[in-house]
C-alpha cells in the first residue's frame, strides 16, 4: 500500500512540476518527461517512450496531456493515468486563471511583448531538439521503412504542404502494415 502511494505521489509531483515550469506547449514538455521517466526514474526505456510520444502526438488533444496519461497508465493503470492528468492540467489551469485577470493591463506593454518573443525563440530551439532526438532514435534502429516514412512525411509536409492528418494517416497505415508483417514473419519463423 505504501509503495502504491509513493508511486502515485511521484507520478503526480513529476507531472505537476514539469507542467508548472515548462512554457511553450507539449513539445517542450516531452523531452523533460523523457528525462524524468526514462533517465532519472528508469521506469520506461527509450523505445517505449518514443512509442508513447508517437501515440500521444497522434491522439486528439494536447500532446503533454496525452503523453502524461499514457505514462501514468503504463505505470499504474487507470488510477495512474488519472493522477498524471491531474498533475499535468492543474498548473496551466491555475496560471491561466491568474493571467486572465492581468492580461488586459499588460497586453500592450512592449516589455511583455518582447519577453514573449524571446520565449518563442527558446521554444523553437527546444522543439528542434525534440525532433532531432526522435529522428536520431529512428535512424539508430537502422530500419529502412521508418526512415523512409520519416523522410517522405518531412518532404510532403514542408515542400508540398500536405495536411498533417494525411501524414498521420499515411504513417499509421504503414506502421500497421509493417507491424502485421513483422508479427506474421515471427509466427512463421517459430513453427519452422
């Protein structure tokens, strides 16, 4: 019983802390979640975290909330998912409620405007870092299909401005077919 309380407390405080002190959206919190749950707590390995992020990104809703739900569920089932989602949504809820009262007073302030521009540059750098790390993990696996899907999606999205929904659908179908073929080949190889 004490172990489960400790687990829930760690899940809540980890997601609460990450959500409270991370600015710039879900893509900024993802590498910090990875650092916390993969490197510090060693609860999830890198491949599992990559899968969790991919599912969280492709699911409807904010990636930070989706990813925290999946991490919580992975560690402690439905109660863990509820604890992590509470830890993730409480800080922005409180901060945005507080900021709403002062927004009209500071919205035209040039110092606040420049501060927000500076934060955007920092967030862009963090997002580039996340994309780079995810791409390097895919390349390290040395599997041709995921590398091709990544390259085709990048070119289609940037050069041809293909809608993200089509790219997700494309990647999902290719991933499902690849997984099906891998499972079929493993079953065929066991019986031989």
